[in-house]
């Protein structure tokens, strides 16, 4: 349900799922909404796992959403989650 909401909220073309259980005894998911060529010049013609994108660019401040963009993202995700919860 959450992955479907993320998919629609962020206009993904596909989703990558990663289930981890590192460290403490727990499981957690990483959901990666993907779009064509989202790796740019990296990877295999712009395709591949997200960790092929350079860490220094991935975590660069220029990739952080502004407070306004973050609010829009949160609103879109909440709207999609609410749709699925009420079904």
C-alpha cells in the first residue's frame, strides 16, 4: 500500500524495493521511486541501482528539496496514502 502511494505521489515509472534487517533485530524497507534516466550519466545508460549514483552528489545540498517543495511532496504522499486507506 505504501509503495503504491509513493509510486503515484512521485510519478514513478517503476519502483525498487529493498528489505533490510541490519544491526538491531528489526526489518525495514527502502522504497525507491524510479524514472527513466534518473542516474543521468551514471550506471548503464542511466539505468541501474541507486547506489551507482555518486554519494557526494546524492547527498549534496542542491538535491535537497526546499521547505516548500518538501511540503508539496508530503501533501502528495499523504493524499495518496489516504486514498488507499479509505479503499
